C-alpha cells in the first residue's frame, strides 16, 4: 500500500492544479461560503482586465501614428495613383461622352492626356493633406481603449472562458501535468523517507 503513495500524491497534485485552473473561471457568480465570498478570478475581475487590455491595445499595439504612416506610405500612394488613373481613364473615355456629348466631340486624344495629367498632378498635391486630415479625424472619433473595454466587458462568462481557454489550452494542460509530476516526486521522497526512517 505504501508503494502507491507516489501515485496518490501524483493524483492529488494533478487534481489540485486542475481545480486551480477551473477556479480561474468558476464559480461565475459570487458564492458565500461561511465568512468568505468565492468567485472565479476572471469573472470577478473582468472589468479590470477589460480596462487594462484596452489601455495596452490603445497605447502599445494599435497606434494611429502607424495608421498615418501606412496611409502616407509609398505603396499606398502607388495604389491610390493606380485607382485614380483607372477612374480618370474611364471618365474621359466613357462617361464624358454620355454626360457631356457636345464637349467630348471637341476633346481629342492629346487634350484628354493633358486633362488627365493636370488632374493627376493636382491630386498629387492635395493627397497628403487629405490623408493627414482623414487620419486625424479617425484619431479624434475612434477611441480604441473604449472599444476594447466595451467589447471585453460585454463578453459572457462562457465566451470569456472559451476565448482564454482556446489561447492557453496547452499551458493549462502543462500546469496540470506538472502538478501530477511534482506530486509523484513528492510522494516518492515521502516513501523514501518512510523506508529509511
């Protein structure tokens, strides 16, 4: 019977860690047990976690400066120019004939090219200003911290547990296994002490 001590200790170690992980999420609502209120850590501190997560995302992970840099990058400018060229081409070759048939009769290929170049150049001059103003408007109107806070606060306890478990499933299993392994070694040490004593 005493040889089963390491296995019993391993079971106790695993079970202790398993329960500790479950108690991160359960009980979902506060339960009064004698003189102590018991509630899962995450349900109890969900608002605090939402607040801190909102600050981290807004300050460290999602910066409007990054968006502004992406907006005004060379690749973005190239993409906008490409779209602009297509739209100008479409307007001068197709829509102008429908919208202003008389005017289109007086515009030859060379004039179209000059109009296109002029509009294109004008747009190049105003594009940085448009992008800057738009990114500043986004920064004023979108509160990332508040959005994250509201979203995380609104999660049901089930959803919250599902999200965190999906992210940390391997780590939770590892904690359970470590509890069992440590329990086994502690049981083994106790067995050796009992045999030597």
